C-alpha cells in the first residue's frame, strides 16, 4: 500500500531557446509545470489515482516570463495518500526523482534517459522496511541504459487503431484527468489564479 510520494522534476531554464513558444503563455498555455512537470503529475496519478485535494504555490519570480518557473504542490487522494511535487526551472542541475513510500519499504527512481544525457542514468532503488530504527538496511538497485517506452507506446497505439488490441496506456481520458490535476495546482494558488484568471477545472 502506498503511504506517500514525493516527486521533483527540474531543469535550469524555462526553455532551451529563450524568447520562443515555451516562454509565452499565449502559445504554450503554461510554464514548467505544464511542459515538464505534467509527466511527474502523470506518474503520481498512476500510483495514487485522483487527487481532489490540492494546495499549491506557483511563481514566475526568477525568469519573469508570463508562465511559471516553479510550482510546488501538496495533494491528497480520497484514501489519505499524500503526494508532494516540485516542478522547477531554477534547478541548476537537471533532476528527475520520484520516491514512493510503501507499507513495507520504498521505491526510488532517479535519472532520466534523454538525448542530452543531462538527467543522468536511470536508476531504480528498492528498499525494504527495517524496524530496528535505523531505516531501510536492505536495498537493491537496478540501472536502465535503454529506453523503449516511445517504441512500445507507438506499437500499442498502432495496434489499437488497427483493431489488434486495446489501448491500455495513455488514453485521452487519462490525458484529460492529468490536465485537470495540473489545473487544480494552478487554481489552488490564489495569487496565480487571480493573475491569470484560472478557472476551477472541477466546475
């Protein structure tokens, strides 16, 4: 059983190309949360389901574009599972990290296989709970050096379109639910909501 989760997805800028679409609200719709952090939101939803209760702080205080450069959120689902999220464009070393605390241990994923290699190797760590008071003493670690996720998703999508199998992952309903969670985060910060007229996504 999942107890809580903590996710950080950070990079050093809003954009790899300043002044183009990712830094303009009219074109991008949002900043680092919508662009990068949405993938962490998707993972938190995968393990925690819906998070109707959201508290957040959203800001553009550093890069000063009209999109956010930092978003902090604390969310709780109907079963009491709490998830913390930080999506940042002021993380001076690129970072992708997800920690899931479970009844009998934890799972920690760090790194992300990208073309730039700037997030480091993907490493999955699994630790088992130890009641000695010294924390988890037994841990296994596995590194992933190849990413087949895009290939597997395209194959699954093509099979679904051609009637050879169901669409298991990444449905439009899942995408909409993840977008709704992102906008709950935007809407939850009263200053951000007022500044940009963010409507309540649950209305």
